[in-house]
C-alpha cells in the first residue's frame, strides 16, 4: 500500500512539473518588450515589442512599424512562429526565447 501511495505521489508531482513548464495562451497573450539579447547582431532588437493575440496571431514592431508578423502555435514549452520552433519560458512578467543562435529576454508591457 505504501508503495502504491508513493508511486501515485511521484506521478502527481511529475504531472504538476510538466504542466507548469509549458506555455499557455493565457500566459503568452499580450505585449512583450525586448530588454536583452544574447546573439550576434541582436542588439538592434532591444526596445522592439512582440505582441500575441487570442487568435494565434503575432506582430513584432519597432516604433509602431511592423517588421514581422504571422501565426503562432503553442506546444508545451515550444512556440512555433510561422512554423519555426522556439523554446519559450515564462516566469511572471519575463519571457525568455532560446534557440540555437542565442537567447532573448522580454518583459511584459
């Protein structure tokens, strides 16, 4: 009986961890400003704003001018921007995007 309870407890903890590590639409929707970039040539992105809406659409703007837009899809911790997979992590009002070329930090506006 103790073994069954221990296994059930571990399963619940693992499911909780998996659920918390994913990105949800509710946590992503809104506007995020790029505050730091760790990739070659990425400094130009600081101050740009990446916005996600409820209809799976995103816009990336600088000074009100859209330089990138399209559709997004969420799958666990991955967000697909126009079919390109990026690892997104949300911790409160901080969004981190990582890929093979580097990392970018955004703050909720």
